[in-house]
């Protein structure tokens, strides 16, 4: 999810599309939160780790 967010950020920046930029930021933030929760040992969506 984080990688997809970064790709969308780059494509949105290059193409000048603000909607891709916004979606990319949201995906990076949500992916980072899920990654941190999984790394701390919390179950995320019924899984012990998220990746």
C-alpha cells in the first residue's frame, strides 16, 4: 500500500493531477499506520502482522 501510494504521488506530480496526489498521500499514510501497528504486534484485520 505504501509503494502504491508513492507511485501515485510520483505520477500525480509528473502529470499534474491533484487527485492522484491526494490519493497517494492517503495511501501512504494509511499504509504507514497499518505497517506500524503490525510491527508493534497488534493484530491488523485479523492478522498478526500486515504486509
